[in-house]
C-alpha cells in the first residue's frame, strides 16, 4: 500500500464515506493552491496558506483541515475530533453540523463541545 493511500485511510478513520469526503476536500485544497501536508500525530491532512474556502479560523471536511495559518497543536487536536465526527456520521455530518450551529451557535454547539472548546479557541461554556 502506498504512503498516500495509508494517509488517506488514517485520515478517514476507516470510514468509506469519510474517505470520499476527504478526497473531495483534498481536490478543493489543491484548487485553492493550499500547502498540503499530513500530520501523523493527529492523522489529519493539513491544508494551509488558503485565502478562502474555509470558515472561521479553519474547517475540517472529512480528514482534511483547511486553514490560512491557524496551525497550533491545540487546534489540530480539536480538528482531529471533527475528523472522527465525519467518520462516525458520514455524509450526514455535512447537514448535522450546520443544523446544530443554527440551533446552538459556537461554544454551545455539541460538536464543538465534544472537540474541546478551549482547543478550538472558543470561550468556555457559561
């Protein structure tokens, strides 16, 4: 098995649906001329140097973290949990997350809470 395939499997956490979404996100990152690397500590493709194509400080789609330059280890740990959520829920996560965000924005979003508010740069829940 090639290194790229192993990285794809690790980033998608063994989920077929997350693997498909990860491939799409990598194509998007290439189109946006991102610097694409793989962080083995967090099993996450990290696509930095982007000027657009992500939300807030960065966005994880499948096993791909898209960002400008928000690259701290705390943020990567937070984003790796979002990659696990993609693997757990598959394509449904693309609808679940924004629906949750509409109902419970930012630090009240259950997916952000699970990923770790402080690691994601959110204020602690009050």
